[in-house]
């Protein structure tokens, strides 16, 4: 990959990759590591991207894979981190903050779909492509996640 193209893609997508990583690992320190690994892989990548959308989807997929690898590492499974501080965005209302907390407590398969669909604005088809699952699976996960949120919020949404 040429340096100019790498710099362009980095400046274009670094914030989005960071948000995906923060969503996946729940703290800024691990998210920083995920972003670094993702962009190192981009730099080493010999692949020619068809478009910016193709590069964006590739970066999201790599970031999600890196998050999954982090959670599945034997070190993570054996160590309990006591001073790990979860970073939370600031919301204008307590209801938004509560909703965010509930989404972050969901299992990763629901949290990823909710995040990509609602927060990043991807369509169900795009989410399916990024996560390498069927569009029907995305819609099913979205519906189940919505139902869980409704149940937890007492039918307020």
C-alpha cells in the first residue's frame, strides 16, 4: 500500500475504527491497542480495495476480529483486571445513558449488530456483509436485542 493512500484511509476512518474498538472491548486502553493493530494490518495489507466503502468494511471487520481475539486470549480468560475503567460517553439525558448501559451489557453478538446499525448507520445488508452473517440473522439479532431492551426498560421504548 502506498503511503499517501494509507494516510488518506487512516485520516478518513480512524475515528470510526476507534468507536468500533471501544464498543468491542469497553475500555480506551484496549481500544487504542485494537486501533493500532488494525492500522498496522492495513499498512501491511497487499490488497487493493475496490472503493472507500470496501476499505471501510475491511477495517471494521479487522477491528471486530481483533476485539474477538483479545477476548478469546488465554491471558484474558485467566486474569481478572480490577482497576479496568470503563469509558462512557456523556449523554444529555439520563435515559440515553441508561440505554447505553443496557446495550453495553448485551452479549457481543447483539451489541455489535446494534452498534453498527444504530450508531454507525449501516443498513442490515451492510452489517451482514461486515459480520459475515446473513441479512436475516442481522434482522433477527436486531429484533431480539430490541425485545431485550424493551423488557429491561419495562416497555418504555
